[in-house]
C-alpha cells in the first residue's frame, strides 16, 4: 500500500492532483475522433468535513466536464446552502515518488463545481475518496500521512 507523507501547509493537508475527464467521456471523444483535453495538475485539500470531492468551477469549465446533475450543498466558507452542479470527472492523487504505480487513481467520480480558488487551492478531496484511505493528521508534528 502506498503511503504519502508530507508537511502541513498553512491551508492544511495539501496534495498534488490531476483532474480530468472520466473514462466513459474519454471513450466517447476517442470514438468520435475528437481531441481529449489533458488533465490539469493542481493542489487539493484533504478535507474529512467534505462529503464529496469538489473542484473549482474554472477548472471544470476548462476541461468541459459533463454535467451529472445538481445537488443542494452546504458550503460554510461561501455562506451556507446553495445549489451546485455535479460533474463526471477523474482524479489522480500524485505520489511524490513520481512512480505512477504509487498514485491513487479514481477513473470515475462525481465532483461538485465550487468557487475554491480564493481559498488557496482548486480542489477539495472529500470522504468519497478518503473512505478508501487511512488519513493521519498530526498537528503537533506538522505533518500528515495518507495510505491507500
């Protein structure tokens, strides 16, 4: 099982991720002989308080991620309850080793479109992904560990 260990940033436990189209959307584009947009590399906050993974709306727009539905979302940092769009996406947590076998790859998940960029990161990894992991937040040591 890969283990990712890193120092805590001022915003919290941040990891590098790739956000892109989900596998079914890629297959549709390839079948239609259309170009597939490259995944976008960005930082994501590991957030046990988030039920689902969220991605900044500007990234979703750049990737043209398909809409999967709408939900009522509670976003305390943005004033409480609001309606948000769900989008089909893929997400890869990049392991610092650079070895692709050490990455955590989720080929299909629904992500919320959220206004996150002003918070210092462009994605929030929620319990939909963290449920597959062991996550240790060590404040006194100023470090975190993610095992998957």
